[in-house]
C-alpha cells in the first residue's frame, strides 16, 4: 500500500492562474462559489480575535510557523529554518482552526494592491480597479523574516508573477 504524500501547498502559481482554478472549481460544486479572500477578511482570519502582531501573541517561534527563524522579533527566540514550504497543517492552528496563516506560503488576495487602507475602514469588500496588475499578497512565506509574517504585514506582487513563496487559499461563504 502506498503512503499518501504530505499536502504541500501549491506554489509558483500566478494570481491569474489561481483565479482560473477557482473558476474551474466553481463549475464543479453546488452552493456558494469559492473565491479568494479580501485583505480585510484575510487579516481577520489571521488574527483570530487577537490584536497582537501574530495570533500567537507578541512573538513567533519556529514551532508555531515556518519562516526565517534565524532572525528574531520582539524578543522571540532564534530557531531553525526549514528553507522550504512544509505540508499544510504542519504547524498548530490559530483560534479559528486555520493553519499556516503566518509564513509557510504567502497567499494571493482578491484585492488590487494599494499602499494604504485609508478611507476603507469598516469594509471587508474587495478593492479592485480597472487594469489592476499588482495584487495583494498576505501572510509572508517560508523565506521571510518575522516582521514580514505579522498579521498586519501587507505586500503586493504582479498578477502574472510567480514565486516559490506564493500560493493561495480559497474561501467560501456559508450557504
């Protein structure tokens, strides 16, 4: 009997390809469609009810997430760094039951990447604009230092760009 391979997150996928996969997936399911999260939804999910830099508190360790733990943040201990993505579910979940919201693989977000949230307070709607070519990416990755995997850290990447530290997570509204 063959052993199942660990579920390594999808990487090296463009935002355009992630959206095409979601379109395909939605032709195969009934009920509410799958989609990418908005930036506000992603941060809410990552924080899991906390107001600290990480859902784990003020610090993050190598037993809690996959990131460049040879660097420290806010007095956190130095740790080991696998230098590659780890299987989904490898690290403990946050209070919402979500795994790897910090580090491992950064995630494409539905929003167009913008510098600031100013003027968007209180809304979880997706921000998009015609011709947007740079999309939001959240969560940091296995390559990043602790400050780049904080719940509030925001980044952007070209929508047709590939990176071995970027993948995606799908969401679905409840029926």
